[in-house]
């Protein structure tokens, strides 16, 4: 394993290529992501954004006839050669639509990441995990007296924050957010954005979003993908104001997408 320090990238993607059958989805992507930053991944539909992020926690392997080459290094160790279940403890993921387990209570939803992996925290430890994760997701004060209620009791925005709490409960190195606000109303979206800004103090965030305004509001860095190619990556302030590549500028100004 490579020698690491806090200034080294938390994730390094090296020569990552993905194809579904004969169709390329990602083409030789190279990228380094700093820890405790929020990195936005933008681009038109079908450009490879979600495939890129799903490779991080090996969700891509659920697709048939997929072929992957290259490396994804988390703290210097290649995630693509590790046990997928171990990888998913390190890489929390929240999807486009809130997907709490409907038959489970709010508390058991938070703990489900442990249970899926055969880990059963003791009662006192479990209570502490639930409270800590719900506090991190800015949901504790709203549900602390309702922990035994089923998750569907919650509003859509609360359900998405519960999914974030579930992902955070196992203390991942990286939190992957794939269009986490696209199904939410503006008030809930604002709450999730505020939460993202708080969370990046303690966890690296990779955000896939079609919402360019959102990316501009919350990002430290941004990456633009087009037809499976990483076109441009850099500091968000410069990226959105003065993009280096004319294809990035064309996308940001609405000429296609």
C-alpha cells in the first residue's frame, strides 16, 4: 500500500474504462479527489456520470455484461479487487429517490447497514449509533420520539435524510449522492444542500447532479463528463465562471444537454 497522509487524495481514479457489451460508458478516466471536499459530477443524460459513481461502491457489477478496467484507489488501495461488501461499508450511497426500508422502523433503517453485513451492535451501542447518525443527518430532533415508527411515516425530504443517516451510520470514507434532491420539493432540497455543506467537514462527498445551480452552490470541485469522457475537472469557482474547455462552456450555457 502507498504511504498516505491527510493531504493525499482520498480517491484516485486511474485509467478507468467501462463498457456494457460493446458500448463504451467510460473512457480512460483519470481523476484525484481531495478528502473532505464536495465534488460535483455533471453532464447530460447518458454521459457516464452514474456509471462512474457506481463503480466506487461496486454497484456497477449488478449490471449484466459489464467490463471494467483500471483502478479506483481509496487511501491507496484498489476498491475493484476488494470484497464488494467490505467496499460498501467504506462508500455510503444515497440514490435519486428516497428508498428507506418500508417495513422497518426509523431506528432499524439507520442500523440496516450493519445488519445487512451481519453486524449486530449491542443495544446501548445501537442507540448511540442511531442518535449520532440522525444528528449528522439533521433529523434527530424531528424523530427522536418516533424511532419505533415505520420510515414511511416521514415526509419525502425526511426519508431522504434518513437514507443519508443510514449511509453515515457505518462511518464511510466517502458519501456518494446520485441526484439526491431531484424528487424533492424546493424546501427539502434546500435542507439537503445545507446538510451537504455541513457533512463535508467529516466525510468526502461525490455528488451527481443535473442541477447546475445546485452544483454551483455546494461544490468545492466539479467534473464535466461527455460521452463517457472526462472533459474537465477543477475548482468549482473557476469551473463555473471560466471553464477551460469550450464543450464545458457550451453545456453550462445551455447550448446542449
